[in-house]
């Protein structure tokens, strides 16, 4: 799969631009703040229907404008796919595939597999469990549409159960019959999600460990530990045994929405015990593992976005990454960098066709 061209209208700092891409390597170069990362985010937007960096959709509209439009033409399994993503203020976002509007944005997820590696990925280490759950869910959802639907159903029922708990507290009442309906639904969706997450980690971790050794060139043990209360008991039992606590808190305190993915080096959290270099290698290995995991499942080579990573890595790790992406297993790659000369020197070592786009 590759992106043939893209056009942006009123997207972030771009008024009206068009680019034709190489099928292998494409580099956006220029000073900080010029829009290099925004270009990568536009490509991400076409794949996921949202920004990787800013969850507030309207903030991706150029200042002073009322809308944005991103249009891209892809070649996917020898057929053309035209994707248009548009947003107007106070109007629901629209994604069109070959002229047809999706009824649900979720139906688009998985069509165009893509992996991004960015300095913002450090949030996976330093932020709370929600960030790491989103990583798991994002990888699984790209290859399992039923999983994404179960996740959406779970969140809907969870919101309803939390609203009911608040209602009970505000009105000094309690109806176990109504609550049990939500418990049954949460259990059904939650158990399915839990089992798929556990299965995912079991298959994903060996790929990740292999990538870490290739990138770091080091032999320390790293691991991904799926942390869930559902290891102890089924969700229906946890909901029943924690009902008094939930009533006091006025929200649901147990369930797959509380799961976490522990990042470990040796047997210790990499957040506290990993060096800066080890943390960088860990995150890049995580994303390269995502790339290989997706490619094997969907039988399509994902697009790879590398956002400003050459500026954040030492020469040793850059050399390892070059060795990896030179492999024929990789497809189209987009790179952003502040130094045009450095970028060209690095990509010449990959021995693939390329284009460089200076942004001013």
C-alpha cells in the first residue's frame, strides 16, 4: 500500500498545498514550527479519521477558516482508494471513501494500516494507564473490527451504569434489578475485550522483544505485562463484589477500563529504572513491533511515519533503524526532520528511491 498524493485545504498551518509522493521514502524538511509534523498528521488523519497529536478536532482547522479538507489517493492491493476527510465548525466530521460517505467513522478504521513513531510517544511511558490502553486498543482495532465495536458498546454501557450510580446517590435510592442489566452487558463486552487483549499481548510481546534487541543492540530483558483485575475473577463477580464501593464512589471502579500495560526492563518499571536511551529504544521497538504485527494480520504493508526521530537518537540507534527499514519488508515511509543534509545522508544509506520536500 502507498499514498500517491495528498492535498490539504485549511489544515493547521496550511492554506492550500498538494504533494505527489514517491512509493518508498518521502521527507519533509525545514525549521521547527514550519509544519513538518502537521504533514505527517494529515496522513495519519486519512488513516484514522482523527489527529494523532490533537484530539480536539476543530483545533486542526487553520486559524481564521471555518473548515478543513484533506484528500488523499492511495494504491491498496492494486486498486485505487480516494479518501477525503473534512470538518466544518459545528458540523460532524465526514470521511468519504471513493465518493461514498461512511455512516460511522469507526467503519474506516483498519482500511489503511499505518504506524507512527514520534517524540510524543513518550506519553506511553510517563502518562497514566489510559494512554497505554489506547495503544493496545488501537493496534487490535486495526485488524479486528468486532473488537472495536465491542469496545464502543462497553464504553456506552459503562457511561449508563455510572449515570445510574449517580442517580442512586442523588435520590437516595437503589434498584439492584436495573443495575444487574448493565452488569450483564458490561460482563459480556468486557470479557470479550479482556480475552482479546490477553491474546494480543501473548502474540505481540515476542515480536516486541526481538525488535528491541535489534534496535538497542543490547541484551537486557524487556517485557510487556498486561495488568487486569480480570486475571483474578470474571467481570460479573468483580462488579457484584464491588457494588458498595461503586455506590460510594458513584462510578464503576472495576472493569477493562481500568486495565494497564506495564513496561518493564528486567523486572522493574522502565519509567523509573530505564535510561533515556533504553526508553527511546523501548518505544521505537514497540512501534516497529506494531508494524510487523499489523502487516502479518492484514496482509498489507502499513505506511510508516517517522516524526523527528533522527534528532532524538544517537548515531548508534539511527544506524540500527536504517538497517531495519532497508529491509524489503518495509513499504512507504514518511520522515520529518529539521536538517535536510542529515536527512539526505541517512536515506541514501537505505538504497531506496526518495523525494525530499523542503517546507518554508
